[in-house]
C-alpha cells in the first residue's frame, strides 16, 4: 500500500499550533493516521469538491485535499466544527 505524505498549509499549521495541547495531540494523531489510510471510515468527501475530505475528531474537523497523483494529503483547515466551514 502506498504511504501518503502529509503537508500543512501555513494557515492550517497556525490553526493547529493555537489549539490546546490535549486537542492538538488528538488532531495530530488522527492526521498522522492519514499517511497509511487517506480515506478512513470516519472521513467524508465534501459535497461540491473533487478532492476535499473532512475528518471528524471529536468536536474538531480537519479539512484536507487528497492528491492521488503525488500521494499527498494536504491539510487545509483544522478547527472547531463551528469555525471550520
């Protein structure tokens, strides 16, 4: 199975660093798991977008693009569900 590389946009990296440490650890663990399985059962494809997916981690959401050709997961946003969309 192909391992995917995880990349963060500057905005997403900044959002993650601002989170409380326990929440940050949970999010980073879930994002790290995307390297092996970029489409886990808890992720959903976003309607109206070809490559965008949403990953639910408690009350937080991670929005990411899956770029198959480059085997890359690009994290675009990571925030509380009320702020992410």
